[in-house]
């Protein structure tokens, strides 16, 4: 179980509620409580992690893609971002804006 507090929470519910000083509790892999940090139920199972006002969007699934990079699969499947960029650069540095349309 874990608790996040002091987070800006966009709930994504039908009312599009935003909770500027929000908290949420996660139990068994699911959010079981969400609300104002001040209203957070007493905890005895997990310390609260202070999110310092960072944004939390429960349930967001990031589905964006960079379609043009699909042809470069396998160029660098291991390593950090810098290693990936160095290995990909020779294949993409000559591309023009028109090539990417």
C-alpha cells in the first residue's frame, strides 16, 4: 500500500475535477481513496510520499507514437536515451521535413 500527497490531481471523472492539494491511496494495485490531502484518512500502514505539487493523472494511458521511428526498431533496443540517440543519428540526420510527412 502506498500514499501520495501534496499532488495536483486531475481525476478524469465526468466532472473533470482537479484537486490542487490532493492525495491518493493505493492498495492492492488500485486507487482506493482520492481527495484533498487535508482529508486523507489516518494511516498506519504506509508513510505518505510528498509529491511537491507534481501532477498526477490516474488512469492516463499515453498512446502517442512516433510512427516514423518504427522503421528503426532494433537500431538500439538496449541502453539509455543518449545511447539510443547516438545510434539513431546516422539514420535520421539527413532526413528533411518532407521526408517525415
